[in-house]
C-alpha cells in the first residue's frame, strides 16, 4: 500500500548514491549526486522527481538514495532550500561526475586498460562516499576516511588527467 506524503508541508529530499537505469517510462533513471523529491513510498520503492528537472519523474528503488539534510530559509513567501551536506561529499560527487565523463570517453575510444583503471578509482570513491553519508563511523574512522578520500581524489586526478597508468 502506497503512502502519499504531504506535498506542501514537508520537503523530503534524497541524494542519489548509486546510478540506476530506469526501464520503461515509469521508472526514473538516477545518477550519483542527483537530488530527488519523494512523493510516495511503496514497499522498497519511491515515486518522485529530480529536483533539477521536475518533468523527470517516476519510480526507483529506495536503496539507491540517502536522506539528505537541507537548510530551509524563509524569504517572504518563498522557501529557499539548500543542501546541508559536508563539503567533502560534494567534492566526491563532483569528482565522480567528472571521472564518469572521462570513463565514458575512454570506453568509446576502446581503451580498456584505462577504463578498468578509472572504474576502480570510481568504485573506491563511491564506497567511501556511501560510508561518509551513512553517519555511522566513529570519529577516528571518519577522520581516517576523510584523509583516504582526499588522497584518492588527488591520486586519481593525476591518473585520470594524464596518460599515466597509475593504479
């Protein structure tokens, strides 16, 4: 049984943590870093739309998204909604999008060795991003993970933006 969420009184935003390729018109394709507005919840699936394009709507698995904290600022009759996520998570998201574009170019160019190299880098970042978002790490592990993520981004940028085989 589906539960309809109040549309005007509650803003529920979720951050996409894994890519999802929708099949058919009713499923909404998602990319890492997208933000979705949830309208309905039904047995492991959500119905909603992309906040950057409200015309793109559909259903998708609930396990592919993570509840996103937002700051809501009232300006007269308007509400300005801004993400309250960590700057490092934003950096990882941006890096994954950039590397994803490069990965696609390498794939199309039939550079299989480089494709696997970039893919391994991206898998590490996606896993660590998920851990950062979970909010379940003890402070010492969180601090260590932040250092690993920063180092991986620096190392990965050297690999991705040069012809070197780093990994």
